[in-house]
C-alpha cells in the first residue's frame, strides 16, 4: 500500500516537471492576474475622428454611392432599404438629413421623391480623396500586404479582407477591381471548404520589420537588425496609477524577448510571458496599419484564428492601458493605439495618406451639427459658430 502511494506521487511529480528545461527557462510564465478598472481619458474622448468614426463609415459609403452615379444624385428609394448593409440605425433618409454639409436634398423629377446629391464641399473632398489614393496607392496597398503577412498561413479569407478594407483605407470595391491581384502582387488561393482567400509572400532577401522594431532601430541608431528585447512605448493617462505589484510585473514584462508579428510563433508556449508579449505586439502592429490607428473591438474577432490570438485576446487591451485605450461610445467599444496620438516624431508609425481626407469629412459632419442648430434656433450660422 505504501509502495503504491509512493508510485502515485512520483507519477505526479513527473507529469508536473517540464520536459524541456531550456524551453521552460526561455518561456517562463510569471503570470500576474492584472485587474484594472477602466479610466476615462478626456484627451482621446475629444479627438473628433475617433468620436465620429462609427458614423463616418456609413457616411462615406453613401457618398461613394452618390458619386458613382452619372448624374451625381440618387432618389432616396435607391438606398432606403440598405440600413443593414450600411449599418445605419433608423431610416437612411434621416441619416442623410443629419449631415446637410455633406448631402444636399432636393425634390426629384418624378413622383416628388426626395433626392440627394453631394454638396460642393463634399464633392471637392471626394475628388481630393481620389487623387490622394491614386498618388499613394502602393503605400496603402502595402498595409493590406502586411496584414496578410501577419497571418499564420500568410493568407486571409476574402470575407475578412473585405471587412478590413475600411480600416486600411482601401475602396469598398477593391477586391473586384484590384490591379494587384491581376498582376500577381496578391494571389487568390483555396483555403478549404470552398472558401477563397488572399495570399501574399515575402521575397527571399526581403526583411519585414514591425513598427516596434523600427522604433528600436531608430532610437539605437541600428540600420540592419533590431535587438531581441524591445520595450513597448508606454503612455499613462493623466491620474492613472498602477499598483506596485502590477508595476513590478510590467517592468519584467518589458524585459521579455520580443517576437515580431511577421515571425513564426508555432513553438511558443501560449501560457508564457513571451506569448502574451507577442499578442500585444500583433495588436500594436495591426492598429498601426489602420487609417486612424483605432478599430471597433468586435471587428477584430474575425482575425483571432488567423493571427494566432488567444480566445480572450481582448483582455490584452485591459491589461495594458499604457499601450491601448478603450473608447466607449454609442454602446460600442473602440480600441485606440496610444502611441499614434502621443509619441509625436519619436514613433516610426507612418501617418496614413488618407487620414487628413477623413478628417475633412469629420469637419463637414461637425459643420452639419452647427447648421441644424442654426435651423432649429433660427439664428444665423455665424452666431451659432461664435457661441461654440
């Protein structure tokens, strides 16, 4: 009986003992259960392009529909039933009337239906947007390529790519009219179960570095290869303090080896600190590719499997409030990459070519609010503007 008890205890020790000492040493898990309360930051809550991002997407979609018409105008019946497609809550007509600085309403030639066209300011901004995209197309398309290169198989399903086009700054019909696909820059591949995907490849002598790697190379004056240990730039919100235990954990976390999102991660222990640092690095790199360096959190769920993210990867945003900010608006949570808004010239994050254009649309949205207030109060627009 005693011998049987000893054998059982010995088997338990064997099962608990790491099979590969070197592996367990390099990927040791000192997991600290970080629980932090969300804290509002007035700075990010005052950035207009972040505040208007949810409404901006359907606004630009409707602008594109109108601009493609030969006459430059559409009857409300052409879009009235596209609420779900355009993700507009309520009636489309109401949404269009909410932005008189973008959409001009008039009575159509038939049946007295409401028709809409772009205002001159919106039309000018649309032409500018087309010119910017044409001039920087290769740079914008490369952001899609980088996203695909971060995936496990260096390919993503077409439906996921379609969902990411808005964030990357590519047109909604890009996959239908892609020069890069026809010329072989991207390839259409079969991904199983009848699903098609978009694939990209890296040249034999090509090196793809992440923003964090380029940051490290820039600050250390390194030209060819980044260091193996890279720290995240941290941007604490005003008044936000970490508990001492969490602060110590963060210091150790910064010293953990950095694995680039473009490197293989199959050998990493998913429960190790190095794996968590990779996940944080993937999300950091992902947001750095987007136009305004933010995204609706739920929109990122589709990337989980393909980028090798854990089941509850959203907890990384909560565990690292010095890197990411959670913007809560209209019952939706947006994730913001702090570095893009706080680092200034010290970051390697490149400003998206279309960011300034989208900021122009946001200004028209804000101007629309002033116009509507002017109509309700029957005061001249100039008085309304001065009052603000």
